[in-house]
């Protein structure tokens, strides 16, 4: 059975989980954890993606992020591939490190955001790695310490989380701690389980049909599914009518340059605009993988990611869409 497309769009709140294959450890020591966090931070900052909660356990990782113009699949593929290569080289092993694809659940901010922050940060207590909240505040491999002690990495958005508990920093931290304490006993009782079970059912047939990849009230679930289905239908429609070569030619025509100009690193402003449009249309409108687009365009993968993000701005500035020319 084919894999379902990821539910992902700019501004989406995503609870991301990834585990070691056969539940084996993915961190042998603190050096491994430091390297993983270094890669994570680099990739989040490059993608302008915000992270609100995170925890590194022995054999799995939880993140709560908000996606930006670079999609979550691209960020996670780069992160997990790079870390697996590092880990296998350092520990002289081969084969897969992570179990299948990472798992992601789309969450409705108003209903589930704070519950997910608490759930993620209480994982060390649920697993017995920290005995109480004082120990949790000293646990170095979780975003909780950054929220209560002000020692967060640059890629963790502490201010956004604390703002949910008030405007003044001291009171906000106290409110956050009270909120976490309210979930303490539940964490000790449940142990480490999937977030869906800890937070309850999404509460709608639509959510079940989406393999419970969405946490939210019925209207939120239905809206996300409708938007995702609309995007997928448009991709299929465009894919039947335009080849990638034709898309590149259309981008060049809109910007008033030749197709040959787009291949390589020509930095002239019209060429850059055409390249950004082509990358945006190929990645987001046709749904091509960034690696395939990089080969077509004769550029690197990171260039495709940056150009696709800028392509949205070019679309708005020129008043164009793929297949539709607007006045």
C-alpha cells in the first residue's frame, strides 16, 4: 500500500517522533547527543523553523516544531541521514539506525500546543531518568531546562512558550512550572507511550481516516484534510499537463531570460527570479523532490530549498502562479 503524503504546510505545529530501529539506542553517550543537537540546530536555523519543545531519550527523540517555507520532510531527511552517517562511522556499524520514517502529528495550537510541550518535557520522568521536577530542571537533554533556567539553545523558542503563561518572565516561568507539575503524576503512571494515547483521541472520524496524524477538534481536522487534498489534486492536475522542462521554460519566460541562463550560478537579478520561480513551482506545485530539482537545474540541494522559499515572494511580486497568469 503506498505511503500517505505528509500533512505539512508553512505554519503547521508538528509533534515529531523518531525511534531507533528495533528500539535500539540511538545515543551511546553525551558526545552523540551533542552532535545530534548540533545538526538539529543547524538544520532548524537554516530552515527558519521554530522549535518549542524537545527531548533526547536513549532510543528516541521528540520535537515540537512549527514549519516554515522549507518543509518538515526535507529538514528531517537531512537531519536523520547526516546523524546516521556520523553514528555508524563513529561506532563502526552499518545499516539503518532509525525505525522506518519519522512520525509526525499535526496539532491544533489552541487545543494541544501546551499539552504537547508538557508531554514532551515530562518524558525523562515518565522513563525514570529524572525523579522529580528539580531533577528534570537539571536534565541537560530536554527543552525544559531552557524554559525554567534560561539556558536554551538559540533554536529553541522559549519566549513563545512562556508568553502563553503571561507577559512578565518570572510569573510566566512560575505558571509554566505549575502547568508541568499538574501532569507529573500522569507521566509517572503512563511511562513512555505514544502522544496520541497520552493526549486522547483526536475526536473525529476525519482524524481516524488520516491515520490519527492530526490532533485537533473536528473543524480543524476537516480544514487541514480539505486543504491537503486540494493541494494534492492541484499537483496531480499540473503533473498531467506540464513536464518539469516546460515548467522551467515557463519560469524563464515570465522573468524574461533564456532557459540556458538558469543552469548554473548566474547571479543576474532576472535569472535569480526565474530560478526561484522554477524551484518553487517544481518543488511545491509539482511535488518533485529537491534532489531531482537540483539535478534538473544544475544547482545544489540547499540552493533549491532557498530558491523555492524565495519563489513565493517572486510569485506575489509578479502576480503569477503556475498555469495561471494574473493581472
